[in-house]
C-alpha cells in the first residue's frame, strides 16, 4: 500500500452551495502556493451524479468542470481526493422519494439504513460515479465520522463490503474516523497497517487535516482573498488607544452586521435542506426562507452603501486600494452566498410560487 501524506491537508465541504468554477480553481492553485499538498473534497449535491439524474441539481458542476478541477490540481501539485459519506449526510439522495426505502427510519433523513435492500449497491454506485470523472484517481475517503456507538454490527458489515469494492476498483480507501478512543481501538484492531485513517477535531490547535468552515474568517475563500486581508481584518476589529470614538463605534457595528448576516445565511441553508426533504408545511417553510433572504439582501445593500464611510474612517491607516480590496472581498463573498441560496430555493419551489419570490 502506498501511503498518501496527510500533512498540510485541507477538507472542503462544498455540499449544497458550490462556489463558482473559477473560485475552485483559484483555491487549488493558491492552496499549492500555500504549501497545501492534499485537498479532500466532499462534493455532496454539487457533483454531477449520473447513476440517478434526480441527484443532479441545476447548480451542480458540469462533468467537464469536475474533470478540469482534477487536472488543475494535478498541474498544481495538489492531490484531490473525493469523499463518500458512508452512512450519514446523504440528504442529496435519501431526501428523494425513489430512495426513501434506504433511509434509516430511526435516524435523520440523510442516514442510510445498512440493512435496507440495495444499500451496498447504492454506495457502490456512488463510488463508481465519484471515480468515473477522475482518470487515474488513486484514493477515496470513506467518511465514518459519526459517534462510535452508531457504528453497529449492520453498519460494520456494510462498511467492509464497501471497503472491498473500493479495492476492486483499484482505489486506496482513506478513512475519516469519528471522535473518541473507541474509534482508535477499533481501527488499531481491524485496519491499522492496511488502510490509512484520519480525523478532524476542531479542539486541536495543530490539526493534521484542517476543516474549512464556511464563514468569512475561516473558509475556502481564505485562499482567494486580497493581499493584506488578514492585516486589515486584525486592525479593523481591534481597538487601540489612538482610535476615535467614531472609529470604535463603526468597527463594532460593522463586525456585528457581518456576523449576523453570516449567521442568517447558515440558517437559510439549513432551512433549504429541510425544504428539499419530504416534509410537510413546505409553504410555511418557504415563507420563512423568503423573508430571511429579503432581509439578508437588504442588509448586504446597506453594507455596500457604507463603503464611503468605511474608507474615510480607515484611510489614515491603510492605502485606499488595500481597503477597497478588503471591503469588496467581504461584500462580494456575502453577495455570492446570497445568490447561491436564492438560486437554489427558486429551483426547488413550484413554478406558481416563483412569481411572488421577491428575493
């Protein structure tokens, strides 16, 4: 077995709202320049699944884009590895009626019942899809990152069948383990020396694999931000003796506004995921999503209109070109996330609702 080095690795959770194709290429190129050797990516519904077309949302990347990402990564010296969530976080498929029979009736809607007829075949089909657009792909991550108590005998039997299938496809599986000593003991007893493994623990200061959580300070956007972004960020949101009361008040208000918009964007995404599932009260849920998006859009516009004030307050500290680059990065990142949310919900609602979208 040839080991892949998991030092200097980042984990991208693209999921429901994929960034633009050009931004993904920027991430890969700039990750390489930052010394990142491996990018592990969980495509979720951003992937152009082919074995069942209903998985493929309109916002998914086209097949040639996925192939292009792997080519860009290879040219940049970055190893790009896809993820298969083995038993959880499969909402993009299990929320659909044709696959409702595969859901774990005692778990969340995105949980797979390993004993359901066709469960193993379902996972094998996903794997074939994931490796089908990546010629020469050698590794695939099998995500087992749930509590060990949920890894019952049925899941273990199903997992080992999937593991065997990966080997039959000339893939070297890499396991993402859940937290806790029980996972360590199980891995050491059953797979140590045969299959590589890692875990992501947010509590650790020196993480082998760094999760990129979508917010303005720690996200996949960190590789594509303008020069001096971090320096500007630290200075704007810190208070120094020489700062005027006006600057302090603006800084506090500005940070609070950004934080609240990001919080609302994350809530909208959760609401959209629930809307996409086979749950009742869709009209009421859509109304809440619509109301929140209208509010987010209005607040982003308000921040945009405050640019002149921002420049006048911080121009004595930084050149105007640096300040504009920072401000545009903040606002456009929010704007892009808003439009992705808007596009996704408008794709999902019935046609007769769209005329009243107002978002």
